[in-house]
C-alpha cells in the first residue's frame, strides 16, 4: 500500500485512510466493508478477507482470500468503507447497506472438514443458498427463506441434507435472490 502524498489523487488518499483503519485505526462496528464504485457498478469486500491493497501502474489491485481483482483508476468514481449491519435502524445504516448482491468465495478453500460462505444482500428478500455436486445434484440446502439486508455468513460441514458426509471433490455454492443467481466453486478434501 502506497502512502498518500501531497498532490495524490482522491482515490489514493481514500485508500491511505482505509489502510490506517484496517491496520489499527479507530474501531469500526461489525463487518467493515471496502466499497469500490466504478462506472460499471459497486463492488464490496469484507475487510477481514482483504490480504492486500496496492496500486500497480494506475490500477487498484485488491487481493482477498478468494482471489485478486483489478480496477483501472480511470473508471473508479469513489472508494469508501462502512460497516454492514443486518437491520436498518437509521438513514446512516441504510446508506451503509450493500447496493448489490454478492456471493464471496468460501473460506477456507480447499477445506476439510468445514468451510464458511459469506454473502451480501442489498435488501430484505427470499434467499436460497444451496450446495451442488459437479453432476448438478443438490447436496445441501443451507439457507431457504427471507433474510434481512446486510452481511451473512453460513458454515457448511461437508454433509448432505441427511447428515451423511459427502465424498471429497468439487462442489458449488449457489446463491439465488429475486431471480439472480451467483455460484462459486469449492473443493472438499478428506
């Protein structure tokens, strides 16, 4: 992470401030999130999952436990951070809620015997979070029903809906909300 210097861009200054908070600044409420607003949309990263933020040739690079994303500085409109809460209690809280649906890579991955799956909901709604095998067979339903807006985390213990251990291999977590579906690949080791 480069430090902000005199004449630095607003994006670089915002990231320098974020680094202070992430690396030991004043405490934030539960589930702090880095938000990156671009011409193409809004992207959220739980700060607990960010392992590195840096600039490389006019590109913002965000490395998380699930992978690396790059954003050309020319398309970034705003960078901020906030705390995602699971209920709207005030206008400030509402402003902090995610603006997009996001399914994060499970952690750890590969895993044995358990992994955690995190997702962000922009609003209250009916949610399905299911685990499928590579053959498309439903293995486990982790969440089914209405969930509040905000950040959510669910654990999967490598068992099917009957409680039996599933074999080692590749599985997919699938999040469905209001007709929108996101999937992530997971590897179970035994």
